[in-house]
């Protein structure tokens, strides 16, 4: 079988601080035909996630780092173009860890079928994909919000945060977004239904938190770490729960990560800070997908994607948008129609 | 009624760093006779606790600070010398917040009867007092150890830590103390039954933790914060629980508290860090006292007190022993026979 040419982006060096162009290598090679039990997938959309920055570092984490010279790890949505596995037929839409490349040859076991009639394809990388799963299980299982609780979400309009805020609202909570700039703050309140939004680029976060969370913060869903985490720790309610989902403010540090100097607020407030990794909930993804798809259908939850054209070649530049706060909604790269 | 002279130690100034002599004021006045519903108590033993340092600071915490000019707050054991409350008779032994003074006139509701036949009086300030209650509820309710778990305790031979380590052992855990100096480490293993002890003043804590906790730390009971907290965060097991009980290494800081730079280990390990304040468990103290007294009687749990003579006048100097690590066992001041 003749296969198409596969353009790829590989990790060439471990970045110090923000990834630079020389940390990447552009390669091309023929796509590998599927062996027994495998499927050849053409990449349609790739998901760009803050967690990618962590995968580029050496050292133990919740998954192994991407090796030097390997195709950069990325989740994506694709279409089956050749199949040697009974579970998949040519033309099926699938999601999986396709990598930053135009074609991926993967075990059928590593792929999940996607129903394109449920939502447009990019939504399967957003509210119905990893960000949605992270929001759903992080908020509900770890954050355990009760009706009437005040829920604060940093990166509150981001791919994960937007879903957290909307689910918290559906569950009867008072919701407060922290976001950067007036446009995102307006979107948070007008479109995502937050009760209030705090612009971390303007004014004084601690004062704004006192204003908008007069009874303290019951649940804080933390995507950013750093100074914002410290500000929220200063305003915790008794028995508060902090969901540690990420710390995007710290991922490109060239010096040590800044730990929260006021973590003893946990003691004073009998509060808890707990980490979560979405993969632990894989068995329950179908339940979350069904529930979130239902909310989207009922008009109670919106999913916003920021889709960048340009194929895999645009990956290195597009990734940086995550760390400048430039993207607005779930960042995805369109690789093919 | 004529009353005895009452010598007192009052807070004269808010300390910066370690409390100095000029932060205290020595006063004397006649003890106040009890009004209806009150009791006059002669102080026998006062409890000296790391938490006292926090009470001397201005600002919101889990209890209000001691006001300038007020008698320093302290728990203690005393004997009723006059009673205007039906629940207490002259000669009864009681525990309560007597303050650093020779006599306290308190509402009967603020006192608890102590049974001197159950244990020697100082034990009621130690394994059967606040330190024991803190250990019991902090470990069992917040730490939730399972048999076979590795439990690490900082200040592992201290008033709280010694009880934590022994209860964890009773519950079938592998226990590791962190303590200062060879004498305390030997005592930890030989008397308190820890499986291992790490001397934080010698060697490399991170390396020692890897040696003694090869499968990671399931429960960390933190009394100290600072560098030791960071070292343990680097060695967490999946789903670990950190009980934030105190941070004695940081109480006398004149600069900002050092937050744990590697707190994202909570994320990687899906771990949790949770604060506790013993007063929340007051309704269940009798259950804990009964169970701990049973273990002491069976010889399964030992309580060690470090009793300093010298009366209330010795309080300022004695308190400092807590912050130098000089005391060995529960630190108490003997005020009267």
C-alpha cells in the first residue's frame, strides 16, 4: 500500500523558559501502513494544551516526558484512512494521542470513536474532550461543590475553566471567574453566566476577591498557580477545597516555582488542596460526555474554540498563544479539512 | 473572702521573630473571688505549645490573638480552691485555658474535670490533652491511614508527633519519624516504636526519605513546614494525604513564610494537603481520651513530658525551648504542687 507523506513536528531540545523555534525539528516521512490491529488516521484537528509544556521537561511527572527526537505528543481528532482493525472503518472519526503530525498509525485500542453528529469536531477536543473531562471530574469529584457555594475559577474563560464555571452554575453555585482583560471578563459574565469576573491584569485581585466573595471562597479551581493562588488562599472560607489542576503561570519559569507563601491558610480554614489528573477518570468519560452533550443541547453550556489554520507547521508559534493568554477559548490547530 | 496573690505574665508587645523578654510584662494582683457560676482555680501545670507563638501575632487566625496587656493564653491543669458553681467542689482537678498565672477565675463552663487516677496530671496536658487530641483526630480523620501505609511524622518525638507515630503503628502502618539529633532518633525507634527515624540535622533528608520510604509517603503529618515539607512533597506516593498541623520552622520568621515550591507534586501524585484545628473535634474528645488512656494502660502508647520547674516567672525562657528543639517530650511548666 502506498501511503501519503507525513509532516511532523518533533522535540529537538528541552526548552528553558518559553519554547523557541530551535527546540523543534520539522521532519517528513511516508506514513506507516497499519499492521494487524492498527489504524492509519489522518489528523484533522490537534488540541493545544498548557500541559504540553510539562511534557517537554525531563523528569518524573504523571506521564513520561516526550523523548528528544520524538514526535511531539498531542491529542487530536482524525479520520480513519486505512484500517487493519475490525472496530474501525475507513471514514470513521476518532480521537486519540495522534501527535503533532499529519498522519498517525496507532493501535485501535488507543483510539476512541467520535460521533460528529453530536457536536462539530473541535468540540470533541474542548467541552467533550480532555478539557471538559478535566473540568467535570475536577470540579465535581475533587471540588465537591454544594448549592450556594462560591466557586472561583482561574483562567475562567479557558478551555477547562469555562466548563468548570458553567457546570458550577448548573449545580447552583455562585461563580466568579478570574481572567485577563475586559473582553474575557465580559464574555465570562455575559456568555458563560459567571456572577462576577475579576480582571487579573487590572486592579487588585485580593480586594476584588473580598468584594465578590464576601463569605469567602468555598471551591477554588486553580489552573494558574503563582500570585493568583496566593490571593485566593487569603480569602478561603472554612472547609474550602482547592482543586490543583494546573499552574500555567509557572510552567515557563527559569527559576524555581513559587510556592504559596500563605499555604497555612489551609490550617486556619481547615481547608484542603488536592491535585487531579484527568486520565484517572477514563472509565467514567462516557458518563461525562453524555451529560455535557446534554447540557450543550439544552443551551445550558457553551463551548468556544479558537481554531488556528496552518497545519502542523504552525504548531510551534500557536503553542505560545497559551502562555501569553492570547487565545480565547479552547486552542486547536486545523491540520486538514 | 480573702484571696491569694496572683502572679501573672502578660503580653506587653507583639514579638518580631523569637519572643524577647521585653515582649512580656510581669504583674501581680489579688486573685478575683468567683462570682455565681464561676470557679477559682490554682494553676498546677501549664502547657507550652508552638501554637502560642501564633496567638501573639496580630491578625485573623483560627482564634483571636492575645491582646496587648492581657494575661498570656495557656492551657493548664489546676485544682479548685473556691467554687460558686455546683458542678465543681474544692479539691477537684480541672483542665482549661487558665492562662500564664497562678490563679484563674473562670466560668465553670470553660473547665473540664480531670481524673488524676487515670494518669499523672501532666499526661492530661500531653497524650490525654490537646497534643493527644490533635494527633488522634489529625491522623485518623484527616490523614486516614490504612494498614501498610507509610506514615511520616515531622517533630516525630514532639508532644503531638510522638502520639501520631504510636497511633499509626497501632493501626498497622510503617512509621518514620523526622527528628533532630541522635538522641531523639534513638528514642523514636526504641521507645516510640517507629520503624525508622531521620535526623534532619544530619545528612540529606531527601535521600533518607527515599531510603526509608521506597514506595513513597502515603501520609505525612506536618508539624514543621519549611524545607522538611518540601522534602516530603518530593517523595509522595499516589493519593498521599498531608495533614497540615503546624509549621514551627516558620513561626518566628521575620520574612515571609516559605511556601512549598514543589506543591505541584500534589497534582502529579493526585495528593491532598489539608489543614486541621483540634478545637473542631471537641465533642469527640471523650472518645479519644478513653481510647488513648486504654492504649497507655495496655503499654502500647507512652507519653513523655518535659517538666520545667520555676513557676510562671520561668515562662518566657521556657517557651523558647520549643523553637530551639531543646525540649524532649511535651513541654510543661510546673506552677504549684
